[in-house]
C-alpha cells in the first residue's frame, strides 16, 4: 500500500515537472513571437505614436480616420509578408542562431533585406495603427486627465516666460512695429502683442464692421486709436478724426503720421482758417435727414412740423440754385425771403381791381331788444390799383407749397403774414437750433468758402482731416459737429460705394457718447455696408447712454470689434465682463483629510472629489479694474475660436521711430 502511494507521488511529480517545462517552452515561443513582432513593427509603432498623438492633440481624428482607411486599402493590395524583412534591423543585436531561426521561419532561410518597397508598407501600417493610438490617447485624456482651462491660464501667468514677455513688451512691440512699417505689402492692422509675445494683426476690412474702444483717462485709448489711424494711412484709406479735447498732442501726432505716409493733413479747429459746410453734399431729402439727426427734440409734433418745413425749404433752395449752407438756410426759414425769391421768378404788372371793404353803420349801443341797437356791417367795394405777379410754373408750385394757392400777390402775402404766427411757432425750435449754430463763436466756420472741407472730394483722396475743439469752450457745439460729420461722411460714402475704385474710409470719433443718438446710430449702421468704418472711443460704457437710455444696446449691436481697457468703476467693470461673456470650463474640487496628532496636524488630499461643468467669465471684473496702461482686451465677434475671440493686447507706441 505504501509502495503504491510512493509510486503515485512520483508520477505526480513527473507530471508537474512536464507541465512546467511545457509552460516554459510556450512562454519562450511567446517571447520569441513578441520579440519578432516588436522587431517587425517597431518603425510602424513609432509612426503610429507620433501621428496618433498629433491627431488627438489637434482634434483631427476624423481626418486621421480617412487617411488610415486609405492606408489600409493600399496595404492590403501589397504583399504584407514583406514586412518581415524589418527583422534584418537586428542582425547585429540578436544572437546568430536566433536570427537563423527567424530567417527559416519568416523568410525561407534567406537573409533579411530592406528596400524602399518595405518602407512604404511600413508607413502604411503605421498610419493604420495611428488611428487606434489616437483613439486610445483621446479616451485616456477624457477619462483620466482633467483639463481645467483656468488652471492652465493661471500656470502661464505665474511662469517666468510671461514675466519676461511683460518686462520686454515695449522692446518687442517696437521691433515688430519697425518690421511692419517696412513691409509695404502688409496692409493688415498691427495693434501690438498678446501675452505670449505673438503679434496681433487684424485685416483692415475689420474696421468696416465698426469698433468700440473703451478706457478710462490715462489707459491709452488715444494711442490705440492713433495706431489704427496709421494702419489706414498705410493702406491708402482716407481718415476722419473727431476729438473733443482740443488736445494739441493729437494734432501733432496725426501730423507726423501724415508726413511719414505723404498724406495731406487738414485741420478744422478754432485755430485754423479751414471751414466746413455740413449740408453741402447729398440730396434734399438726405440733407433734411442729416439736419434732423443732428438736432434734439422733446416733442414729436414739433419735430414732424419742422421736418416738413425743412424739406420744403431745402428743395426750394436747390430748385432755385441758392447756396446751400447753414446761414443761408436760416435766412430762408423766413417767409419774406421765400416770397421775394418767388416774385423774382414772375412777370410783374399793375391792374385795377375792386376790393371789398367792410364799414360799420348804425347805433353802437345795445337796447337789450332783439335786432335793435346792434351795429350793422355793410360791404363796400372800392377800385384799387395793385401789383400782380404772373408766376412761372416753378414758382406756382412753391407758392402752392408754402402759401396754399398758386395765384398770389403782395396783398395775399400781407394777409398770410397776419396769420403766420402759428406756423412760425411750430418751427420755432428748428430756427433756434440752427440760429445757435450760426451765431456761435464758430458759426462763421460752418459756411462755404474756398478753404472748406468737402467730404465728397475728400473721399477721392487718401488724406487726413482732423476736427478738433475744446469741449470746455464749445461744449454744446461738439455733439452737433460730431453728428454732422458722421452723417456727411455716410452720405458721401454711399454715393461713392458703387464705384470700383473706392477703397472705403474710416472715421475715428473720440467721446462718442456725447453725440450719439438714435438717428445717428441708424446712419452708422447703414454706412457699414458702404465701406465706412467707425472707431468709437468712450471712457466708460455708461457714456453711451448720455443722450438716452438704451443707446448702449443699439451701439453694441452695430459693433463687431471691442477694445476694452481699464475701468475704475466696479459697475462698469461688471458691465464689460458681462458684455464679453463666458466660456465653458470644468470646476474641480478635492477632499482633504486630517492626519497626525493634536500637536502635529497634516492635511492630505483624499482620492475623492467632484468635477462639474461651469461657465466662467472670459474676462473677470477684477482683471478689468487692474489692467495696466496701454493694455486692452481685444474682443472679436465672429472669431473662429476662443483664442481669437478674446485676447489681452499690449498696444504699440505708435510714435516710436517717427
């Protein structure tokens, strides 16, 4: 019995030993197979790792799937066995017997040889495997790596690279500015650099969709506007600049830029002889709309009556070839001057006519009895010699328009004058607003002279014109002047738009909020499609509502580019942050655990936490309040991606190097 057990145990030991040997041999073959596979496919693995990683990081897996599919089709059309030739790469590394073994198994005992045919197959195989690698990497990143955009941004802002760029930002922008100026073929708008030191350039046509620059005093708003004005000069566009500070530095800087680019520079201010006739160009209806957009109205009824009268007078002046400017317009808001002009367009003659004259007869007292003692009126006709006017057809038209009938004479006009009080009362507001312009200290400059600014002719050039007044001296004039310029330029641009040689024009309007109103915003919106760009400057967003609540919304809807500088007011900073909007990010929380004793507390991170999707401000209010001078957040509506939508820009020093 015991001998049997010993024999049985010895059999079990031999069986176990055989299994171990078999397992070892199997693993050896597996190892050899794996070694051969690595030897064959190592180049393909390298290609797959490189291509797959690039595709996953750049979100091009759809493109890679297309390439991998084509590669698989091509790979199947060739002899895949040729890939075994890549074992020849390891002839000097692996033992000779092992190489002979591989040659016998995979190459019929022949020596491995690699040629261009094998490399093409290997590249195809690598591209096929790259799709699998890319998918795996994407899954790993999604499931095991939490990419918080805010953390990435914070790490960069705390890096040495960022501090170095910020420290050298002036020298970087100066070098890039010099290079940009020398490149005459580059007509893009160079603004400055972003926080990574990259040049920020916009196509010049971006200005035709309008821009708003906001920044408190000293933030660098004027320098940013001058940088864009220079880009317009470089591109050969005419520049109109309106500023309300009367700042001689702006006049000096624009003059230097004009000289550099060989442009004529005209200045309309209280220190020059240049005049400006804001109602010279455009049709009668266009001029009427321009004037009505300039003036302010509290009552709709008086506005409509004035609108009607204004249109009739302008048409009348145009028909009779009367010089169209504000002083002359004011004269013809007087019916005496209209009647005198109409009389000059007639044949004068004298005729005898019978005139009805009323006389009083009877008692003057009242007895209290019906029909007794009342004064009676009797009609009496007398013959009188009067002057009559045989008006031309043109004159009859306007006599009917102004006085209500075609046949008219001095007696009729005298009677009209006696009853015109209501008519004059209704247009009194119109006359007063025009009169305030004409009799002001600068009224003489709003007329037609040999040295006038003519917007229609100006747009045919590539010159620069500056409208500069000190708002402390001419506060009430600045809003009207700004509106005149916007409307006049818009009219002139519309007339030029259909001409193929017209490149467009750009206007720069500082302190825009002081002269913005509903009508002028409508004008600006229509001008956008006619290649007129407007760059609007304000100190705060609240300035946009200076002339009425809700104007800021209208302006925002008509502007596609924003340069947002420092805001000292918390409400203004919040407004700007909400205007820019939010982006979708992840919010990550972690749990901590207390370890140690009462005397030695240690906080450690637990493996538990939460991750949730949240919306965060693209530009935080506190960042807006802490912006450095000459730093802006550039917001481009309609940008292709988040990076182009919102960028922090260090603007260039435009006057450097001039």
